[in-house]
C-alpha cells in the first residue's frame, strides 16, 4: 500500500525558538533540509563536544560525519512524505570517537516556506557495547559448545537441558533441538532416571552436594537405548537468581575396554605361568609312569594283563599330549624355530587340512604378495593351524567355507595403542576365516582361557586356542579373534617378519610406509560402533586433510547424510548394532545420494565381499588396516566418482 502523504507542520520562528529554549537541556539539533545547522542545544554541546558557536552554520552531516543505515534519498523521501524519520546512526564526537545514536527527525515548515528538521538524539553507545559484549560472549560460548572434546550439558534447577554441545550430540545420539527443554534424566537409564529429580531436590533443600563434584562414574543412555559408562563432572552457577548446573561428560567405554584388555592379558600371563609350571612337573611324573610301564610290558606275556598295561600307556600318552598343550599355553614348550616361508608352509599343509575337514567344508588358500619369511617352529605352527581348522569345522556342522589367507602387514602405532599387548612393526599374517555360527562377546572374551569350551562334555579339552595363544606369544607374535554371531569367525596369527629377510625388499617396504600419504579436502562420513576404532579412523582421515563427520550407527549416519549434502564418501563397518548393517546403510545412502562412494570395512576376512557387488562400485578394507591402506582406498574411490 503506498504511503499516505502527510503535510509537514508549520511553525513560526518564534515558536521554533521557544521550543528549542524549552528543550535546551535535551539533545536537540535543528537544521535545514540540506543540513545547515540553525539551532544547537546545550544538551548537544554536552553530547558531542562542539559549542553552539562552533556548530551553528555548519553542515550537520559533515560536522558529525553521519553514517546512515540507508541512503539519504530514502531518508529525505520519508521526511517529505511521512513528515518524520527515525533510526540508528553513527556520529562522530569532537574528540574523534564514534557514537551510536538513536535519532528521531521531524520535518517542520517555516512561514516563509523553508522546511527545517528538528532532530532529537540519544546516545546509545553504552547499550550497543553491552549488546556487542553479550554477542561476543554468546559466540565464545557457542564455540566452546561446538569444539569442546568432552560432552557439555547445561541444565536448570528443574533438570531441564538448556545447552547441548556438539560432542554431546555425537555421544548421546540426540540433536540439540531434540533434547533442549527436555529433562536431562532422558539421558540416563534406570535406576538413575527415577532418582535424578530427587538428587536435585535434595541438594536444593539441604545443600548436600551429592550431584556436585568431579569424576563420578555413572551410566549414560543413548538415543537408541544402548548404555555406556561415563565420567561426570558437575559445576554450579547462579544466573538471574536461578541456579544452573554444567556437566562435562566423558565416555569411558574405550578406557574400560583397554583396562579390561590389560587385566585379561595380566590374568592370562599369571595363568600361563601357573599352568606351565604344573604341566612341567606333571610331565616329569608322566615320564616316570610311562617309562616303568614300558619296562613292565617287556616282562609280561601276552594276555589280559598286557592289554590292561597298554591301556594305561595310552592314557599316559594322552596325559603327555595334554601337558604339551598346557606347556604351549604357558609358553614353556621347547620350540625349534627355523626360517620358514609361511606361504609355502600353509600351501603344503592344505592337503592334510582338506582330508581332515571333510568334503562338506570348502577350503581355500589365498597368498597376498610374497616374501613371507619368519622364524618359527613349523610343526608347532601347523598344530596351531590344525587346531583352528578343527574349531572351524565344529562351528560349521552343515558345511561351509574356511579361507586361509597369508599376507604381509604393518601394525602401526595407532593400532598398537588400541591393544596394550601389541607392538608395532612388520608382520606376516595368517588369517583363517570360517562361515560358521560365530561367537558371542562372552564366548570370545574367554576363548583363549585354558579349559574353556562350548562343546559338550567329553568333546574337547578347551585347550586348542589356549595352545595357539601361548605358541604365538612365545614366538613373539600376536593372536587376535574376530567373530560375529551368525557370520563366522576369523583367527589371525601375526608373526614378526624375519630380520634377515631381503634388505632390498625390507627397504622398499619401509619406503612404502614412510612415503607421503595421498589426501584431499572432501567430506567423509565414518560409521563405526567401536569408539576406539572410530576415533583412530577419524584422526587418520583428518590428518590427511579430509573433513570428517562421524556416527556410531546406521540410523544416525543417515540423519547426517540428509544434513550434509557434500559427503563424498561413506566409510562404514559392516556389522553394527542398532538394527542396520553397513550394507543396508549403503543401500539407503545410495537412494539419497546415488553418486556417493562407499568403502566397507570389517574385521571378518571375506575377500569375496567386494567382488559380489553388494553395492555397485563399493570396495572393502579388512581390519586392521594401515593409514596407507586407508589413504589409497579413499583416494581411489573419490577420484573414480
């Protein structure tokens, strides 16, 4: 709607002088439409520093170096059509400092027809500085909320969330919009949830600081319902007479896992020393028993007594095998290490394995690369491989596939940090993967403990993997078990490469590791439920220059994909909690983003995964992977888009 024209009011010079005299103490300036000052109040003298004699006759816009929020033509149009204009301008004081001024201008016509402008001004510089300080403080707090590594949550005295940092969003799986205004107990499982309001009420009434302090270990609950240990630090402040509480939350999952791994390693070390010592002494007793039985047998004629003696000798032999396994677990068995090529050793052993496993088990052997020289007791390694194969056969009663892969790997410092008993370096890896029933987390936790077995009574001693573990450790290597229920298991044996191997090949291998890694600046979404592995992957990719966002499950990853349109590559684990596997996530991601590159990773060795084209164009990276493996795969997939 066009503005209605308003005629400026008319005032006589006497009326104008009387008005200025009455308002002389106010910050009043009267000037002609083109800007020449005709009246300058005492209030203006105090406000701007120029006396009346200095100001009258000067152009007001030049004297005050006025900076308007809109063009002068627009302001004049407002004055002539509406009769007034108001807004905020910047003026200059006589001493040169800038002043923020709220001004209201009214157009008045003199009897001779000349229009003048009566300008009433208020200095709002202090208010603007206060507002700027508040904005700066808010920006500072926002940057803290966005970048602080620990999750930060601010709640009011009623327990309602006021602020929720980016780290808190990643940790709990809620966005700030979803949780702000909600009670913080939504982030807690029972019984903490039911008791939380009582904690706050108790503190408000008594001052007893049960919820205030440092380093309390409690349990948190994510949006998907999963629970995890957290370390909670709570501080208190008062704002506008109301108490607010700031909590810093640290995820202890990784620390607890490392501590548990260390305790397990220490326990296995102690058990190994005990069983090794007992087995050694018991072996001496068996030697005496079997030796005397042999001497008695030579003096007995054929008959029932001799048959009974042979049964006793067989039992003593079984006992000797058992003590041999215990000695292996305790790392006290005598080893005869010699240089051996594991590729040739495993390949030559395949025929025996094939006969042992039966026709319903498909056996395949893959050699990735060459130069697999190690210093190892070949017969003991074959026993270890046989034990693993027999366990795989028992896990596949209806048949399946057992894949043995030999390759050279380098375990870097990042990988060694995740596993306390692992040292970094160059290794030959023998990886044996089956398609059997797999192990639960509880079974996997105890798999290498002596006498632990999931088989029926009488079907096994529970010393198979224990013996493998002891042999590998005694050989200076590392044993790792990876398993998924319903998908199968992978047992990895890492043996250190022979130090006297070809210097040229070793140097080339070292140069390959130390060469600069290819990188980029694209955005990558990392999806991994293991927080330690996710943290290492994110750090590696960020170190290569990529912009990285992360999620701990498939559903959260899809939410991030919808918000982040520039994600170039999805790097996801295959098996994850939360009801969505990595391949399901990739399919859903391709619906949203048909051009997104996909890189799978898994600890389960399945070389045929990528070849099966689960997702068109996707590739697969087996855990553990080095920084170079990751860098090359990522760059290859992004460049191929």
